[in-house]
């Protein structure tokens, strides 16, 4: 079997299945539910992920996307081509552990701004936060 075409992306907030922006993942192939090591914070109506080993885990979904959809996700997350300055997020590779223990590398959008500990989502699950603002 030939290698799969596309990029793996880990989504943990409004882009998840059941999230308010899940329609943006239409056409992408759902690969697995999984989690990354880090913390999740309420930023506004959307979350911010801070990747850090050894802390809590953040739940999300892994999708396989094509180049066009990856570019559209970058734009949605505020990362324009060659314009990283001023962006709220950066796209980085993260280790995602699936429910069956498989570890895969996937792109994730990591929050670059300040966070407030009082707004940490201790469950690591944005879908449990409910509608915000």
C-alpha cells in the first residue's frame, strides 16, 4: 500500500468534531481521537493550547488534510504565508497519543500569547467547556 497523501493535523477546539467550526474540516479524513501533553486555556470564544510535556493532556481529533485545506486552516488560525509576526498561534509538530496507544506526529496550532491560570480548562476537553461569549 502506498503512503497516505496529506498532512496530519491535531485540532483541539472549535475545529473538533462537534465544535462550532467543525465544518472547516469538511473534506478532511478523520484519522483518530487523541491527546497531546500540555494545557488548554479559554482565550475568548476559542481555546489556546500550550504544549508542555509532563503536565495535563489536551483532547482532540487528528485529521488528514491536503495542502489547500492546510493553507485554509493556517489562514483561519491567523497564520498567513510569510507573516508569522503578530500571529496568535504557531503551527508546530506535536506527538499525539491515540486511544489505542499509537503515537503519531501531527501539526498543532499552539497559542503564543499570554494565558491566565484562572482560565485553564482542567479537563483538557474544549467540548466540555460549552458555549462561551
